[in-house]
C-alpha cells in the first residue's frame, strides 16, 4: 500500500497458558498509530473490519470485480493469512445459521407440521399420509378397518336409499290409489246422471242421434222421417221410436250408437241376423238393445249411490281404468245375448229367458280374478269375430 505499513495481528499460544500479541511493522513511517488492542474491536471498527474483509474475498473470487494495482500487490502479500481468517468467519456463520435453522425446525416441529398438514391436506386424502408412519402389519390392519367402515357405510346408505324408495313408492301408490278412486267416483257420478235423462223426441240433439243411428244401419237409404214405417225394419215396435224408450232412457240410444261406431261389423251382423240358424220369429234388434241396457243397470246396481253387488263393485274398478266401460260392457252383453239365443234355439217368446241366461254368464265372467278391463272378459272375443 501507499503508506508502506502493514499491521497484522498474530495470535500465539503462551507457554504459561496465557496469550501475548506481537505486532509486526514494516517501513519507517513516522505516523503514530495505536496498536490493535481491545479498543480496535469496538462496534464500528468491527463492522469496518468485516466489510473490508468481505470486499477482499469478493475481489479474489469474483473475476469481474474491479481491481487496482495496489490491491493486486496487497493480495499477493496477504492472501494466505486473509483466506484463513475469512474462511474461519464464514464457517462460523454457516454453523450458527445451521444451528438456528435446526432449532426452528425441531423446536417448532409440531406447529409447522400442523400448518403444513392443514395447508396441504386434501379432503378424503388425509388418511393416506398417516399410513406411511405405520408398520406393514399395522398398515394392513388399518386398511382392513377402513375397508370395513367403507363397506358398512355403503350398505347403510343403500339400505336408507331402499327404505326411502319404498316409502316414496308406498306414498305414490296411495296417491295414485286416491286419485284413481276420485276419478272412479267422478265417472260413476257422470254415468248415473245419464241414467236420469229420458229420451225426448222434441230435442234436436235426440233427433240427431236417431238420424245418426239410421245412417249407421242403412247407409244407402234415405230416412223418410222421424215417424215412419221403416223404423220397424231396425226392430222398433212402432212407427215412432220415441215410444219405446222407457226404462232405458236416452243412454240406451247412446249404447246403440257406440256399438255402431266402435264395432260396425258386429252391429251389422246383429242387426241383419247374418249368423247361425235363425228362428222364424226373431228378436227385434232395437228393442233388444234397450232391454240389455236396462238389464245392465240392474245387474251393476247403478241406481244406488254406491254399487254394492259383486258385479257392481268389479265394474267400478273397471270404470276407474276406462271411462267407456259401460258402453264396452254393453257391446259384450249384446254379443253374449245373441250367442245364448242361438245356443238355446230360442224364439221371440223366450227372449226374457235368454236375457236372464246372459246376465248370469256375464256376472260369472266379471267375478274372474284376472279381469281388470272389459277386454279381459272371455266373451270379448265375440266382438272380434269376422
């Protein structure tokens, strides 16, 4: 350096157990400077000393650090001693930092573990981190226990789901049953209201119904009038059909129209007596239809507020499923009556006996266990015959 003076502090072990210091001085500079005693290591001097040493190390190990010629000379003279000093300082710093880090991690391990566990733990995966601390036998037992718990939970959930579905199904059935019962009552009331409607030849609606029946029976013939001789060809007793509607009322005319429109082939076959060996004096078609309507009303006990006969109770169940159950049953009864007529080789004077036999057979079929609709009756097949 420019001052030509280099002071170094060399520590030696004293033979007597003490330490002494020796100051080496180069040059004959007359500047008086204090020796490096205890005053040198005050706070400010220590910071300057460490800073100066750090700069020297940086200049040594960093090629890009700016260097001067004086520093190069000084580096050559004091490199070995300075390297030893600062290596010792950095070693102590590293040891102190390692001790501090160990104290923090080990001393606060529980707290840090809790923090990391809460931060990194995901729902449903917390148990997986626990199994790493278990022995193979413990891990196997733990897995078996968890599997059993999982299986029990699934069985319990399935059982609860089945119970809920059963309860819901029961409620739905009750609701449906209640709705079906209400619908049956509504339809029964409508049918009973129709039974109280008499036929009135003065009403345009009733007149049009008679004309519609004529067109269904004789499509290619013109109706001369509502009162004429041609009505007898259909089976009416006189020239005026309105005089024959007594016990049946207007609903009996509706039954004949339903048969004509729903089953036109059966209607034509019964009207013109196309099948079987017929008697010389056959039953009148139209009047027979009116009597069948009256017979069904009595058999099903439809005049009562709530039908109580076995056939009436079964009919109410069928009515809940099919609003046209009464008309459909009428069609089956008409075919059944004609079959009984042929089987008994009956004539006009035996019509009432044939009608009683028809009622007995119809009641027997309604009592069958598998009958839930009119279509389930065995006699329903008569309507489907060509």
